[in-house]
């Protein structure tokens, strides 16, 4: 099939980009996904699939085959301090077939989505494709120019979607500026061995001293996130891995022996965290979604969840105009209106939580958000609220019924 001017070009082969591509392909819309990396086998930090995503996949008939792949399940999120642990969000109380966070290597999830997308002859993923420019005509974005294997290619498109993350090249080329809402922080991620006798079933935020440490059960290993002050990466690297090993051993005693597996700096991966968003997510012919439009803190693991819901909203609202060849700026603006209010509220809460986490261990009195958690978990009618917001956001975007009715033939 020819991928010409009616093609949709999605830049970024992450969860949001591939979900949007799959939804459009199921409606018969030609779609190209440009992924800068050569494959999906690289270090990811976002490895949780929330109930909202699993319900989306179930509506497409894909949840059951996905869950046959290797994964673990987190039924709750906890705050762990020297005084004991406190449940932040309990997913087991949710009324859903998926009352847990599905913890799966993101490379495995992306490979699964790409394989499903590959069943459609009018859809493709182009690896090693680095976008270098936008094709513009009369104030409209008409596609992209990208480099692959040293050669430049022009890809005309009726719609260009920037789903290329917090350091979005599409956002930069489009001149859409980020407004930063918090100083942010940096997080170092690494893996430690896991034993069958280790505690499981939860994602834990450990607080003791100046750092917070997150542990996520990946079955054969623990994924550990270690927070450092924003902009202090060079200082931390100069100090080496010893201070990190000491902090983990002092904060999580049952990992003290295994932290010796962290021997060199190259085992660590940096995630630069910030909370920010662009004022406008679109230009004529172009739309930003996910972290390209609104970088989100990893607190609560909301990044993938909100990005995928952006993709669903875009598919719901844009597939009709795209199929009719009548995509207009008002359609792109409607995607932002549908999603932006929820993102703004969740980001405001994340800024509060970020400050709360920074100060919890140094504070003798109970801060309001911590007290609020105790109230919510103590009132029967409100016990599911923190888990619900983490799992779905404030108002989850659902697939239109036409997606379940779509019967576009796969190749």
C-alpha cells in the first residue's frame, strides 16, 4: 500500500503512539509510526499498565493474549517508613476484571502492540527513523522529513502526531513551548535480584533520610528507583555507587545483601523528571499527545496511563474526519479540550505530592495529604477513591462502540 498524503504519521513508537496507530489501522486509516531507536530492546522505566489500559485492550480483544506474556501484578501501592507502612492506593477494591497494576517490561508490551499492528497492510513501524524537519504548506503541517540509514526521506501526511516523549523533537520543530510547573527531580533506576521469599504484590515508596526509593516487583528482579536532587547527576556519578548502596541497605534492610550486585555506574539509568505542559497541543495538521504535550511525574505511574488515554481520545475524535478527508484545526482543539482539564488537575496534585515526598521524613507533624489518605482509607465509601484515580484518572476515556464493531481485514 502507498503511504501518501492521506497517511497519518505518528512520531514515537511508545505506548501512546502504537495504541493510536492500532486504533486508526483498525478503522482502515493508513498509518506510519516513526521510531528513532532500532528496536524496542532498551531501558524503560514505565513498566506498569493500569486497569484503564487493560480494559481498553480487552475491548480490542487483546487483554487475554497480553496476559499470557510474562508479568507480575501489584494489587496496591504503599508508603513505607521507619514507623511502618501505609496503603496509598488499593487496586484490589476496584470493580474491574483487572484489579491490579500489570507490571510488564515495556519492551515486551511494545513488541506485542507492534506485532498486532503488523497484521494490517496499511500500517507500518519504521525503526531508526529520526525526524529532522516538518513539511509545511500554507501554515499547515503536511508531514515530516526524517533520516534513516543516512538517507533523508519525506513522509507526507494528513496528520502528524508527536508522541515522542518528554524531549519531543516534534514539539521543538513545531515551536510549541513547555511551561514548567515544578523544579522536578532526577531518578536513577537499576535492577537488583529478587528472591521467591521477598514480599510482593505492591509497589512501595520507601522514605528514610533525604532520598526516596521505589521498588517494583518484576518477578526475577526488583526494579529500584532512587531519587536525587534535580541537577545533581554529575555530583552523584562522581561519588559512585557506594552512597546509593548504603542508602538502599539502610532504607530497605532485606535488600542489604543484594545491593552488592550494584557494582558500577553503567548499571544505572537516569530519568529526568519534571511536571510541565504546553499551552496549546496542536497546530493545523499536527497534534501532541502524552509526555510530548504534558510531561508527568512518575509519582503514581500516571504517565503511560494518561498518554494512552490521550491516544484513545484522539482516535475517537479524529478517525471520522480523517476517513472523510476533512480534518480541521477545530478537531485537534477538541482533543485538547477533552483531555487538558484532567491533565491540569492531576499535574497540580503531583506538584503537591512531590513537595510532600521531599519533606515527609523531615517533618514531625502530619502533613495534610498524609492525613487525607488516612481519612479516605477510614471511610468505607471513600476507600476506593485513591486507587480509582490512580487506575483511571478523573474521568477515563472509553473507546467508542465503533471500535468494537470495526472489522477491517488484517493481512
